[in-house]
């Protein structure tokens, strides 16, 4: 039972939301609300399924861990790229000329172990 | 690289650069957590200064400290900052720091994505605050920025755009961090740490992160709608999208209140148990009530829309009132822990004790405003301002300070000064109640929120003056807090402090089993994970040791299953 509790928690919580949504349907609400909340219930069940997929072959608890040996160096340029992309909405899409290459550099750094840090 | 749960740091330390660059590019959950916590505390002080400006403006009738245009920017950024940039990130930051330690993991799941989340949060904050530096000023349509007020016809200039970008970035950042925390609890627990042995704080992070996952995408959808509306305000000519925005926004906006509540409630629960020297009363009922509370909190958003006449008021009123059931169970757990406990009145405990009645005032007035007949009377008045400041400041922020005083020795290896802590506490108790209690009266007398001034004939003068005096007392308390933090950190840097035990409070949970501050891999051969036999493993330890030595055979301190040899082999 314990092995199933982690994804069961997520699934149970999603179902509680589904229950509240079904009671709302009795009272009536705008159709957008059903799509919105129904989408969230579906998302939560998807998360529960992901947890189940991740755990069904392994143990519920860990004896061994995979610890990243890479630094988080790509995170800051990636975040700046996202900021510039956002600012392009206010100050013009020319900012994408800076943002997109920066994002590409960040992704490249993330993909290349030599630049992102070394695997120990 | 695969490491055992208890590992030799020499084998596994990540190749991080030293110095500030190491901090900026770190994948250590403790550093990311500390960066998040420190950033949100700095922003807390900034938002406090904005609050003081507002209270200065409202201290007397007809005051002319700032004009209406500036006042609108100040209350918008104060509210937005406190919610998007302070209380929510601090709650998630606590989870980033503490959850791996509490579940016995050496690291957080997806640490690089978590760091990306931190940077998105920081740059989002900068974007929002940069509004003050541009000629048209910062956003000025409130923390929920309803259209059509927030569209480009009624709120021209780049300030509101910067606000949209800032809120979106910080929300995405929090989503990334919450995912990492949730996955860590669900999939990275150490041997022996079953779900029903998780500390209350880790459980609170599970439900908090589930709410973030369920509710924050809705905020992003609302912001996209607002951004489109700022590009083409004609979108908001249709009432469908005005009301649609409110649904999208409040589907996020109400659950986020609990995102800013559950971690602090759980911090209070941990403090109560430790400073009563006993287990938290009603652990399983509290866990269940957290799950139910969180699910119900997803269903009450429409009570913010009662007065639109376009929400199903009966339903939202019913679910809002139902919230009292799980909330009552949690209060019962806290009071049950106090009854029969050997209470020690240290600073974290004082903040935890004050949290209980003060949050109750905020919670009960929330139930009042969750009733349409009362809400129609008090909506958009100072009664609402008083209500949410009792929940978020007199409640959650007191939980935040309880957490800071409780975990500061764990994080830094030094204690905060107890005398300064108590001065801080009393100034905050007096200041919070002097500031926010008169606001109920102001709301009852009809003072609307978000006004920059009032006339002397309105009769609001005395209560506003009291509230402004309270704000000054709060400011004094926060200065004492800042002095206490800086003094302790300086004393640590200079050295010469008496060595502090790793577990100065005799706390119960796993983060206190390792050194203070913890090593990079959290648990080492010198400081291995103890057997995890319950949600308070360090409380079980003396009994387990006695049992191992042959005394008291067959008896354990806790009804949870003791870890067997097979389980312990992995520790």
C-alpha cells in the first residue's frame, strides 16, 4: 500500500477537485469554468500517472540518488532571454533578436557537459 | 553519478565555482533556497516601505504626502509585491531548503530547473519594480489588475506591461520550484520515510505544490488575456472576457492565499510540537485536513465575484463556509499539542502562539465575507483590507517569523539573539493589531479601499491615525529584526561565538540530525540518517537506542514501524 501512496495522494487530490466540480455543475456556472477546472483535474491526474509511471518498477523510497554534477550556469542567461522576450511585448519585437540567440546559448550550455560543468 | 543516501561529500561534491559565482550558478538546494528566502526578505522590507508611505498619506484627512497617481502605483506594487514576490516565494523557498533535508534526500529533484525558477523570480521582481523608474510610472490598477481598468485605454504606458511580464515570470519561476519540491517529496524520500512519516511541514509542501500546479497556470492564462487586451482593448468591450478574466484570475487568486498559508501553518505546527516537547497532536487527521482544505480552497474563488452577479453565489458561499471544517481540525491539532505540553516560551514559540488567535481573526472574517449578504455590504471597503492583512500579516507573516527564528540556527549555525527576538515579537504583536484592527471599524463605517485621501467630515480620522501609528510600531519591530539578523551574521563572521549544538531546540525532524549548517550532501558518514520510525524520528531516537542496548525491550517511543535491518542497510 505504501508504494502506491505517493501517486495515490495526487490522484486522490485531483478526484477531490473533480468532486467539487461535479457539485458546481449542479448549481450551474459559465462553460469556461468547467473547461478551466476540468482541465486542472485532468492535469492533476496526468501528474499522478507520471508519478505512478516513475515509481511502479522502483521502490517507494530511495537508497541511491542521482545527484547532478553540473552547475546551473545556463539558468541565468536562459532567464534573461525569457525576460527580453517578455519585454519585446512592451518595447518591440526587435528584442527577440537578442533574446533568441541568448536562449540558444543557454540551451547549448545546458546540453554541453564541457561548458555546463563536468560529470564527476 | 549515483550516491548512497548517506554519502561521503568528498566523493560527490558538485563542481561548483567558489565565491559569488558559485552562488549564482549553484545546484545545491540549500543555496537556491537561501537565495530565494533572502531575496524575498529584502523585498519584504521594500514592500514595507511602500506600506509606510501609504500609511503616512492616510494618517490624517486631506494629507498631501503623495498624489493620487503615485498612491495608486504604491498600493499596486505593495500588494503585488507582497503576494507575488514575498509571501509565495518565501513559502516555496522554505520548501526548497527544507524538504530534501526532511525527507532524507541529498538533493532536490531537477536542481537546475529550480535555479532557473529562482532567476525568473528575481528578474520578474526587477521588471515589476522598474515601473517606478519610467516616466509613466509603475502599474496602478491593483494586484488583480481587472480589465478594462488595466487595459491600455485606462492604464496607458509601459508600467502595466512591465507588471504583466514581472508577474508572469515570477509565477513561472514559482511553478518550476514547486514542481521540484513536489517531485522530491513524492519520489526522493529516503529508506524508511514513508508518506505517513513525513513531517507536517513536508506534507504542507505537498499540498502547497499541488495547489501551485493546479492554480498558477490559470494566472498565466489571465495574464495572456490581459496582455492581448492591452494590445487590443476592444477585447474587453465584451463582458465575457471581463468576467472571464476574473474567473481566470481568482481561480489562481484564492488558492494562492493557501499557498501563502499552509507552509507557515506547518512551520507553526513544527514549532508548537518542539517547544511543547511532544509529538504534534492528531498527525493523520491534520494531514487529511490539509488535503481536504487544499481541495476545497480550489472551489471557493467565486466568492471574490459575488457582487458581479455573474457567479454561482450559493455554491461559492457553501464551499467557503465548509472551509471551517478542515481549518477547525488543524486548529484542534495545534491546541491539542499545547494541552499537556511542557511549553517553553522561546521566540519561535511566541510567534507560533500569536499566530493562532490572530489568524483566527483573519479566517473568521473570511468566512463572514464568504457569505454574500455580508460581502455585498463590505466589499471593496477597509473591512476587506483588515481581513486579508489579518490572514497574511498577523497570521502568515507571524508563521514566517516563527520559521525564521526556528530554522535560522539550522541554516547559519548561529542563534538569533533571544532578547532582540522578544522585542521584535512584542513590537509586531502591538503593531499588527494596532494597524489592522481599526481597519475593520473603518470598513464598517464605509471607508472604501484604494482611496488616497478622505475628508475630515467622513469620521475616518482617528481610526486611520491609530492604524498609521501601528504601522510605525511595525516598522520599529522590523528594524529590530534586521538588526538581529545582521548582528548574528556579523558575529558568526568575526568568530568567537560559543559553539552551538547541531540541534539546539531538541527538535524532532530529520533536518536536525545533520550538522548546522548542513554539509553539501546533507547527510554524511559522520552525520548519518537516523532510523526513520515516525514523523518525529529524533524523538524516537533515545528510546530506539535504549532498546538497542537491551533496556526497555520491545517498547518503542512511537507506534510507527521501526526500521528493520534491511531498511537500515541502505542508510
